[in-house]
C-alpha cells in the first residue's frame, strides 16, 4: 500500500512540475516575447489592416 501512495505522489509531482514549467514559459513569453516569433494580433486589428490595404 505504501508503494501505491508513493507512486501516486510521484505522478502528481511530475504533472505539477510539467504544468508549472508550461505556465512559466507562457508567462515569460507574454512579458518577454521569444525573438523570432511573430506575436499574434487580435482579429479586429488584422481586419482593419486588410481594409486599409484593400
């Protein structure tokens, strides 16, 4: 029974670590965009741009 709890908590710790990593990367890329990546524009800004150059 002890090993069952141990494996359960190891799995939880692994998932929590992965989730923290991805949230950290998302927050980091929001505040400091990764060089070379195109920042997505809101749809209305894109539509306005297309109308201006129609």
